[in-house]
């Protein structure tokens, strides 16, 4: 597709998400792809107490290339932003206030179509779409009703499933991050979704770093991403007791960050645990390339985790760093296809007694075996695998899928 010559007549699009825009790389890549395709894009989110200060503010519908963008990829992005300051930061009151504010914004903005990211923006976008008769696009980053935070809350899950059931028939084109999630949405609602994987945007092939395997070398285990429930940070802190040759670096923020910091401070090996907090993407890529092994451990907390394909799988591949990841379907599919990582068991549900001790021993063995495997793999074979992954797990490929589907959805049928 020639991105400089577009055939659609829609020019202004409002993209909605409930976060603060600062670290959402998938949304940033989507907005950049739309802007590069000739759209005047405005990204709408919210301002939180921890949102970094940005100079300037972009009004909805204003010209491109003004200040106020979230610098995810360095410098000012080629799209505008709008962060709403809300009274509520969580619970049902937050979702109600956000959707009301978003609905009013969409109703009175200059836009030709709307793009809703995740189910928590879908109700407002659908109502505005129906009243204004505008096309609506939807991007499901996950199975929202099945997120771990909603496990054991059937009434809340039922509300979000009702929102999806009522709103999805009005979506012009739907996207999601992997085939398993697409299959589940088709099973539940009969909706056909286009898979656009959550992978990095890069132009250069990955390099292989940090292959020193001398006995005195302290091996760096890297966790990157949200520090939330069921992501394995606590288990990784605990397993270091069995791995005196390793240290753990945690790059990310999240609901469990404070408690994991306290946990790390309470163990005798606390000096081998480092928390970096939120890290900007450019710095994160350089940091990732210095690791010996990337980690992606998940607990089986429902379909949302079981069908996940975390973007760190591709991020580690982009940096030439092998990964040890939980043996879930989408993760297994990628790692077995490219050979850029090894698999391990899901995190345990019970963190007490002998069963947890046995799990930690098994995890320690898996980490040692993974490090040994990559230390002894011939360098040319290692480079070949990561080069192939870098060519295909690349946003340039996924962007083409996204724009092709959007063009097809906006082309009048004959």
C-alpha cells in the first residue's frame, strides 16, 4: 500500500483509551500509523496524579504537529492529544465518569470516525457513533471481562459482557492482538476480528548482547512490563535465593509495585533486586539488550492471561535477548516458531507450603537450563533466529494489516 496516497474520504479520527497515554506503545503506534496514512488524529485519555507534565495542550480537531503529545517514541508525535482530568481514579465511578466525559467530547468534536481501545471505552464510542452516524473501529487489547482483577466478580464481568454484546454489532471493523482472542470473540459474539500483533517498530535487525558466561559473571534476569497481580515478580524475588549467580531487574510500574518493593526489602538477598519503575521506551530497549534472560511468567487467572501474547515477547526478540516464558498457547506458538525462548510452567495459585518450594526449585532449574542453553548455542544460529524474528515480529508488517483493513472497511461496497 502506498501510504502517501489514500483513497478514503474520512480525515479526522478520535482515538480513545482510558490510560494516561504515556507508556501505551500499541496506541502510540496505531496513532502514528493513522497519521502517516493521512488522518488527522487526536488521542484522548486521562490525566492521573502520576502523569508526567507535558507542555501545551492539543484541542480536539486542531491541526497536526502541535505540542502536547505524549513522547512515546521521542519528540512530539504526529498527532494531537487530550487528557481529561477526572474526579474518580478507580471503581465503577471512574468508568462511569470517563464514559460520560468521553461521550460528550465525541458528540461535540469535529471528527469523521471514532476508534475505541478496549471495552472500557466502547460504550461511549458506540453511543456517539449511533447518534452521529459515524464509523466506529474497535481494538481489543485483551479479553477485558476476563482480566485478573475481575475474577471472582461475576456481576461486574456480566456488565462488561453486556457492553460488548450490545456494542460490538455496531463496530465497522474490529482488531485484536492474537488469534486466540480473535477466536474467543467470534465464539462469544460472532464478530470477526483482524489480528494486529503488539510488536515493536524497528528498522534495524537485533543484535546479540551479554553472552559472557564466565563463572564470576552475575547473570541479569529482566522483568519488564506492568507489576500487577499474576505476573510473577514476587516469585522471581523468591527464586533468587536458589540462584546466587543471578540478579533481578524489574522495569515497570503497576498496582503491586509498592508491595513487591516491600517484599524485596524483607529478604536477605535484597541487594540483588533492582526496581527501576516506569522506563521510557528508548531507554527500555537499551536496558533490555543488556540482559542475559528476559522473563514473562504468568499465572492462569482466566482466559485473558491464558490467551495473552505480551508485547515483551517481541521486545526481547527485538533486543536479541532470549526469554523464559509461561507455556500458554499464543506464547508457545511464537517461541516454537522462531526459537527465541524456552517455556516454563504457569505460576502457582498457592504460595505456601511444600508445593511452593517445589515450584521455586523447578523455576530455578528452568532458569539455569535456559541460561546454559543460550550460552552453548552457536552464535551464528542464535543470530539467525533473532534476525528472522526481527523481520517478522515487526510493526511495519502489522501496520500494513491495520491500514489495509481500515481502507477496506471504509470503501463503499458495490
